C-alpha cells in the first residue's frame, strides 16, 4: 500500500492506495485537521464518511490517530502494510528537479527552501518527521510542485531585476502546480498516442489557485507563476500580475506595511476582489446569469489574462500546438469560464463543439469542433495518483 500525503502546519490530507497488478486503486482518503488546536479526523471509505475527534497535539499524534483508525476500519492490518509514503511538497528550489527519496540531504534542501515557501515547506517537513517515526519501515518520497519547471530556459525564468538578486538571493521564476502539469502532459501524450518528448501543449490549470504551463517537447518551457504563486493569472483571491509599485503605493495609502498589502493581494484580490461577490466560479457564473455587471467584469478580466498567455505560449511554440488543455476545478467544470477565455483569443481560430464542451465526462473529453485550428480538451487532473506512481517507482 502507498499513502499519499499533502500536509500543512495544522492539517494532513491523505489518500491510501492499494497497488497490485492492475495498478494503484484508491482505498480511502481523508483529512486530519486542527492539529495542535484539538484535532479532527475524517476518513472516507466505501461505506461513507467517518468522523473522529482525536486529540492531536502535534503531527505525530495525528499520524498515530490516522493509523489507529485505519486498523479499526480494517483498511490495514498493521502499519507495515504501508510500503511507501509520497509527499506533496511545494518548493524544492533549483536543487530538486524530480521526485526524490527523502534522505537527510534532501530534507536539508527542503529546509533551505523555507525562505522561498514559508507558508508551505515547514508543515511538510514536520509531517515527514512524524510519518518517519510513525511508519519507520516505509520508504519516503517527495514530489515537488516546482521541479517540473526546472527545464525552463533562462530567458523564461529570469526577471529583469539585478542579476545578483538571482545569484545571491534566488530571485527567479520557479513556477508551481508541476505535479499536475506532469500528470496532464503524460495523459495528453497517451490520448494523442504520441511520444511524450514530441508533445507541445498549452495547459491551463484553473483551480482556486491558477496557472498555465507551456509544454515544449514534453517539458515545461514557460509558466505563469513566479517566485511565488501570486504571479500570473487572476485567481480566486490572488491578483496575479500587477505593477510592483502598487505595493509601496498602497502601503502609504492605507498606512500599513508591505506584508499586509501582500496579504491582501493573496487573499482579497483576484475574482473575489474584483467581483466583490465570491472567489468561487460557480457563484460568479450564477451572478452573471442574474445580470450582475461586476461579475461579468471579473470574468472578462480573468478570461483576457488567460487569453494573453495562450497567445504568448503559442508564440513560444511557433504555432506547433498539439492541444490546449483545461484542467483543475474551474478548467474541468466551468463551461462559462472556458467560453469567456476562448472568446478572447482573437488571433487563433479556436472553436468549441458546444455539445462536448457542456457534456459530462469521466477523465477527459475533446471539446473542440472539427474546424478548430487546434484541438482543445478538458482533462481531470489527479495529483495524488501522480505522486502514488512516483512513489511506487522508488520502492
Ligand atoms: P484548489 O485545488 O486550487 O483549491 P480546485 O482545483 O479544487 O482548487 O478548484 C476549486 C474551484 O473550482 C472552486 O473555487 C470553483 O470556483 C471551481 N469549481 C469547482 N466545481 C465547479 C463546477 N462544477 N463549475 C464551475 N466551477 C467549479
């Protein structure tokens, strides 16, 4: 069995897979939350949802509670059934370019990268230590949101800031959502029946956090997020690209400090800030249906930004695009958002098959019309399954 873990400073999201000759099958998934506060554990299996109020003073207590409840629910017989644990880790700096075994050396790199991902890497490290103690015989593997993008050329990852900032302080574009991009690249290559090294894609990962990736010859060539996940597209609550001087200007206007303004750019901007309704695309499209002008404005800006990046990436690929792919919560499910985006790509002749665009689907569907200049797909991403596969490879 393989356990896939996505941990924060007070939560552990997990999914347990059984791996046999037919490949990994998900058995249960769940969430331990309010760690260090009091503790709440939810586990979903074939019989429904089980909730427990287990005291969790730290991550180790959370791990032990998860394992104990797995035994009670007959999911595992003993802890040794779990042979591998795959961790989703946000930042691997420039040093980690592929999934790795979590040796002391690699844990030190994750620690070093805390300055680049102060909200994410510490929780992951704490969880790694806890699982190492709780399941001592399992192999621990780390999969990083940044590593897929380490193939970007310098001209795409450098900022026009002093070169010294890059060399001495690590200021560059790292990019995120790499686990999802790798999954989608592999899946699309399979769908198109092409060798992965031959696929050129424009992938729109549009969730609450959102980014895009230009995949050239199966590798990341450019992406929209930057030093942090605040850059690029307009997201649920994040601004995406803005004039950097806005920070200093608003610091003075609101008599506050830069970290407060950065916080507002992360949590009160984007679709939420523009629409003043919600960060959730479902609320926005409902409001548009009711004639709400501000919701329309928000989606117009959202679509416009994505369209601009589609054209930039099409230029990167010299027009040799195998597919434009929509994925994650909004990309997979929102017909309206996809329509707003594609309507704004004036320089390419992209056309939906309206029936397919609106149709329900399992894992993927071609949604472009036959006379569309490029094929378009909606594809469900599965970051946990990607991590599970990578973990199995390291056993
Ligand atoms: P994240 O992983 O970044 O939290 P998700 O990929 O789960 O985000 O996407 C969450 C977003 O997806 C929600 O905020 C919502 O706007 C959108 N979403 C989810 N389901 C639908 C749906 N059926 N129709 C339109 N939008 C949806």
